[in-house]
């Protein structure tokens, strides 16, 4: 979910009237497409000068005379290129037709900054677009190469370089997977502050470039909040690439920029103390009781790391950790990660408010599904696994949340099912909505978005391909300036940073409304 950060003082008003006219087709057209000849020349160049670089592709010319074995090899190569060019954008019926025919022409895996710099130099030399890939767990098509060219897999850059014993500040490479990284930090008594529900498979660089928050956002807010990302090591896309060390301020425009304005090779982050979080599942017979607890619990002195509320229809069809009883008919469920010192008070406190603890286990010691994998976008994943024809939306709900939820329930009935996550925005406890939505068509989706905005909700649209339109809908001039500085030819992930194309000199004739 893109970070609902407050607009900068000099930024355009992000109210509905200021939202741009979004034209995905124009962005795709603006990205262009790389010639096969340029990709072949790049591959030959890299093979000759850097034989240690593993390459997949390019595909042989379609006009060639290929026997059955060569045809099978080409088909297998095409499947692998497509696999490395995809993520979980199929959550969105809007994105699928936009992105389904886009694939890299060449895939490269790097395990050192020297290799990254060699690839960057080669791409500039041959004018080949470059799209970066971590674990590919994003939901918005962040790593789908609209212009073809190269997909560069950074999973080989996976070392924890440094842990400061006094501050807990870490420097880790972009390809580090979050769960193994957290296990290493545990040996130092530290933990990551924020993690997506895809914690077991997501990479650190991909999370910073394409994510925004998740488990931990109740305590720590969002990745773009000051104090989380303290520095970046990046490689520039220039004829002679530079390896730069950026401080926190210089790093900010590259945070949640889909890899459009710099190649992230290492990240410096603040961490938090390790806590033996306890997983709790709480049942409620009445939605209003459950909602009231979700509103009140974050205002207490109890230490919590996550709070997720699932409306009864979602709870009834969700998988649960081993030993956790299935919900009764009509039972809404509250999912909590709570500190051990809260357990003396929580059960009684919840019971007074209509809640009953129906399962509890230490995080990491329960069998089967971890509780975090019932939250955030995993909720959508599980629902879609057994229920076709549904998608989702993302929003920050107005306060108080009840009237907006009730108005939307009255308008949409069973076509909109509520999944709420507690977050902290600008220091205040808030509820984010990630409702499940029965899909009809894009017109109905836009009607829903319009009604949500009219009720005071901030929408973070997961059905768009650009950085800006998935967030506040306005161009971040600092992101565009960083791209001009670190990727002056505009080769990084073309088509995903709308502000880059608003300059007529760069738009290549595409019509993009601002």
C-alpha cells in the first residue's frame, strides 16, 4: 500500500479536484519499445567482456529456421523471461490487459556492485531500457518492463554489511530477503521496524522501492516517514556509472519510486528492539464492537505491532494457523501482534468490549500459517485463491470511520467486504481500508473511488501503473529531479514515473495530462 504521507507544503492540493486525468495507455506508449538488435548487441558485449554474468536471452529471431529442439529451447527461454518480468499485478483486472504482453528481452542476475555497474554501462551504451527486480512480490506491476529491454535481478546482492552495536542502524544489500535478514538481526537483539505480509519472500530493496508499510505500521508509520531510510548506495545509469553513497535527505526521492530513478544496491535503515510478539485471534459477534476495539486499542499504552480486522465473510473463508478454530457463522475477527506484557490485561479488556480470545501463540512458534500472512495483501491473496471475480482497493479512512463505512456498505452491499489495518500516520492512529471488491467493470470501480473520496477517504489506487497515480496523484518534483540526475537518458523502468513525461522534450508525443 503506497504511503499516505502528507503533501509537501509546496505540493499541489491532493484533493479529488486536483487529481490528474490518468491515461495508462499513454504511459505505455511513452515507454516505447527496445529494438531486438540493440538487445542482441548488448548481450554480445556483456558475454565478451563479462563472461561471469549469467544471461537469459535474447530470443533467436522469429524468422530463423529452427529445428524442434531449438524451438523448445526458445519456448523455455520465453517462459523464463516472462516469469522474471512479472509480479502479482493480476490482483487487478485493470492491470492484467495493460501488462500481459510486456516482457524483458534479456534477463541478467548480478551478485556484486561491479556486475551491476557493468550492466548499467552496457545498457546506456546500447540504449537498452533497464528494469530492476527483487523477489517480484509487488502488486502494481512495478517490475514489469513496459519497454522490454533488460530485467536485472538483484537477489544475489544479499549480504548484511553492518550492524551498529549502539544504535542498531544496519546496512544491508538490496537483495536480502526480509525473513533471513530479520533472523540475523535477532542475534543482535534487533528487528526490522516494518515488513510486508510477504515477509518470507520479499527483498529489502524491492520493499523500499515498491512497498510502503505493513506489519509494524501501527507503531512506526510508513517507509517514507523520516527516520526509517537513513541512506542508500546506488549505481547511476550513465556511460560511466557512479557508485554513490546518499544520505537520508538525498535518499528520500528514491524511496517508493519503483526503481525509476536509481539502482539501489545497499540500504541503511533504522531498526527496533526485538520483541517476542504474541499472536492473538479475537472473535466478535457484532461488527460495531469489533470496529470500536480497532479504534480504541491503538490509543492505549499496550505495545502492539499489528492490528487487522476482518469482516465475517472474509474471516469465514480465510485459512487459519494450526490449532486456531474456524470462525462461527457471522463472527468478525481481530488479529493482533501484542507484546508479552500485554497478556495479563488484554483478554479481560477485550471481553469487556465484546471480544473473546479464541487462539494465541508466540510468533514464530505456531504451526502452519503465520498470523502476519492473514493481513495486508495476503488477505486479498487468500480470498482470490478460492473466489474468482474479486479485486481490492486501498485507502486511508476518514475519522471517525463508522459513518463512511456505513455509507459504503449501504451503497455497495455484499460487493464490498471490509478488511481494516491499524496504522500510524503523521503520529496519529488511523485505520486503513483494504476492502475486497466484487469486480464488475472499470466504470463501477471509478464510481466507488469517487464515493470514497467524497466521504473523505484518501485513495491509494492499486489499479494504475505509475508511481504518482498509486499515491496522492500528484507529481513529486524531487523524484523527477533525481531521475534527471541519476538516469539522464530515462532508461530505468520507462513508463512508471509519469512526471518524467510531462516535460515536452521527453514525452515523445504521448499525451499525458497533469
